[in-house]
C-alpha cells in the first residue's frame, strides 16, 4: 500500500515557498524501486514549460509508517478550477475553448517528449488559475466581469498533480488505477493509459466547468456521459466534447494535436464515429426487397425474380442457338467425312 501527501514548505536558502509531494510505501524500498523513483523524478525535473511549475529536487523519506520518496516543486499562488467553480466562477464557451487550446498545447508538449509523459490524472483540482494578486487592476477587472477573460486564462493556467505512484511497484499497473473517479478513462481501469487518456480527463473537466456537475453525476449510455441537457454550448462544441470523452479509444481523438485541429477547424475526423442521427431508410412500394437495419449495419436482401417474360425469351433463344450450333457442327463433320472417303 502507499500513502500520498502534499505539504507547503519554505525553502531556507531563498525563503520561497515550495510544494512537497510525499509518497510513502508501507514497506522497505529496495534499490530497484529507488532507481525507478529517481528516474521518474529526473524525468519530471527535465520538464520545462511555462504552464508546469518546475520540479526542483527529490529525496528519500523515512517515517514511522514506512519508507518513501518526495518531490519538491515550485509553489504557484493559484486556485484550482474546482475552487474557482466552488467560489461561483462562471465559464463561458469562449473561456472553455481557450482553456482547451492552452491545455492541448501543454499535453502536446508532454506526449511528444522523449520519453513521453502521460499525466494520468487531468481533473479540475490539478489545473490552476492564478489569483492575479500581484496585479490588483487585473484582479478587479476579472471580479467585475461575469466570466474570466480568455486572455487572462491563457496567461495564468498551470498543470500540477503529476503522479509517480507507478514507480513504487512495477506490478502496480495490474491492480491500481491512477486518476480521479469520474475523470479517469475506461482503459485506465485496465492499466492501459495512453496519451488519449489525458484527453478524456480534459474533456470531462470542461464538461464539469460548463455544467457545474461532476462527471459521475451524469447518466451513462454505453459508458458515454449524457451531459448535453446540462450545458448551454454550441452543437459543434458539444460534439467535440463527445469525442474527447468517448469511452472507446477508437472513437476518441488519438492525440492532442488532432483534438486541437478539430477544435480550431470544427471538423471532427473520427472515421469510426457515426453521426447521432441517420437518414431515414425509405422502402419503395410493391417491392420484394427486404431491408434489415440495426444500430451498426444494414442488410439489403434482393430475392430472385422468378419466371418473367424476359427470362422465357432468354431461355428459348439459348435453346435455339444451341440447336443451331449442334446442327452446324454435325453438318460440317459429315461433309468432312464424305470428302475423305471420295479422295480414297
């Protein structure tokens, strides 16, 4: 078992605040586990993006309940999106699109890094918006507005909450789900996290911001969130969110670049995804053709025509033609034999 805790601390050297993410394991840490943790920490310390507070250091932890590992990250004075909603903040569709574009840029950076980094836990608590305390004029302007301006969002968004619990035990993938309930993609329950898993978390987060309701509160149909009646968004953006939160990987955007391109162009190129409404199938009158339609396929059965006048004419013609060919061959064969006997 493991125990994760987060502490706010002050750096004695420069008197700045830092965040310590402590991960304790109720057992001794063997050298292989320590090595995995150090590699995980080095991977996070190499991340350089303005939206990701820098990871500064790491060290081993020894406590009464077990051994563990700690990551030190730069502190950002910002409220999470969850806190913003709890405080009554309203997000317009324009705000949501700017958050989506900026976050997709961050995910593109992470997913295309070498090695690739999957966040595993995109949710409203791990996306921060700074409170603008250093700029009172901007803070007052935001308070007076019914929603956060898109420009302010793009400049003050941060992504935190990178987990490294998978480094404690290599076999943890088979029995532990990394993520927050409601924002975790279905494949993560099978320990198959991929870059598209982060897209699901982002889509669920945007639905939460638009509706004020947690994803687990929505009804589901084939694991798909039925959120449409709880939001006031354009049909195109709703369709985009459907693809972002599609339960099946084959129906979800495969990359952050693809999702961003679809958001900017309004064109969703998911070949396996069918439109919500299909054209009606109209069967002509007085026909023996049968149509069997299901949710994913259509079967058209064309029965034999039976005896028709054209079929009778065709059969008679074939019989006469075959008789003519047989008679012609018989005459030609007989004439050839007669000529052969005369020559002798």
